[in-house]
């Protein structure tokens, strides 16, 4: 039989892989698994991922996958994987609440996957550190290159910013976020804090400030140093956005990653390191202007000044080195030509 005489639909069937599954079958299975889950997040396994990927591209749905590692929950709680998992649950439940129509809520499915159960899938996606959240678009074929990784600036600001990121990449409505009711324990903490503040304001007029610790210069000096450290190290930024102190090293289960190369992620340990270096420079300058001038011996002054300048230059060079290593840009001195 000549090729030209073969009907077109038979040619299309020949081009589809033998192990490919119809999109409707997979969508029905995912919808069932989602309805059986507590918050609309499907637990992804190697076998389920294989069935999803077998659907020919472009698929009629996108995937949002949260990569988890149960061992890190108790060993390294600073990575805050359980909190991120709760944010994913908020996104999934809000997406279903805001999109009750089955024609739209089947365009995106939320998943979580565990390393010890599905190590092969972690390798397919090339995940080497946690936290890791990515969106698999309908046209994705290469699981290492095609998924869109969520920046740490998005998932470190909880569900609102994560929803903003997902909406920008999928063009689907996630917000408004339907938050869970506030727990009674949190209400009690807020009530206790309000009582303490009110009592403090009532007792303020009865305090004798002449003998109070509030006028101690050492207290204010120590407070100024702490505020300086928090400012230059970006510590308040890390606290507000809940930036993890470090990440788990996927190549070494017992290892930690304190410095992440690349501008898309900044860890808390990086802020502490830079803040410590800047604080050294600030304290040395304060020593020069307040303590060194009290020395009467000129040679002692010169020696101390040389040590201070050497330590300050060393600290600044370390900060520049970390910036060059992380961003890939070089900072060099500029001397204008005459």
C-alpha cells in the first residue's frame, strides 16, 4: 500500500508512543486522587509521574510540585519544609475554592513528592537542594530544563507571593487565599502581649529614670551595636520573609548548604556572615574615634591604627569576594587616567 493512501488519522496514531495514555484518563485519575486528599494536594510517586509524563504534549494541565524530605523535618527544622507544605495546601484549597468549575480546576494540579519514596523522580528533575518548588508547564518534555523553578523570594514570603508567582506562570486564578481560622493558642499569645504592653504604659510614669537602667549608656551602646548588625546583615528581611538559615545538600544527606551561589536565593547564614564582617569594620572605626585618641604614645597609636586598618581591609575584601562569588560580577578599583 502506498503511503499517500494511508488515512491521516492512522498516521497520527502511528506517531503516538505505544505507552502513551489518553489525556482524559490521566485527568480523571488526578481528579479522583485530588478529591481523596485532605487539602487538594496529590502525593506524587515515580509510577504516577511516569503516567503523567506519558500524556502527549501539550498536556491539558500544568503541575506544581513540592519536593519534600521527611528526614530533614526533625534533623534540620530551620529549612521549614513543613511550613512550606502548609502553604502549598493553602494554594491548592484556594485554587479549588476560587475555581469550582471542573473545566478550569483541571488545568492545574498540586503535588508533593518525598525523596526517600521517589528518589528516581528527584534525579529526573535534577533536584540537588531543598526547598525546591517548580511548575511543569503543559509543553514540558525535558524534566531537567523545562520546569519553572520558584524563586526563594516567592516561597519565602508565604502563600500570597507563591500564589502571585503561580498566577504569573500559569495564567490561572489562585487568589484570594482562603486562610485557615486562627488557632486559640495564637489568640492567647496576642492577648498576653497586649496586656503586657498596657501594663508597661501604666507603670512608666512611676519609674524613677534617674536610677533606672534605661539611662545606662552601656545598655544603649549594646543596643546600637545590635541594631547595626541587624541592619547591615539584612536579618530583619530574613525574619519577615522567613528565609531559611541553610539548605539541605541533596548530594550528602548529612550535609548543609550555608552559601548558595546565584542571585535567585539568599540564605540566612549569608546575612549573618556579611553582617558580622560589617560589624567588625564599624566597631574598629568606633575604636579609632573614641579609644585610640586617648593614647598618649604616638608609636602605640600608629601600631594600633595599622592593625585596625589591616583588619578593616581584610573584612571588606571578604565581603567583596562573597559578592563576586554569588553574583558572578567583579568589583574592581577604578583609577582615572590623567
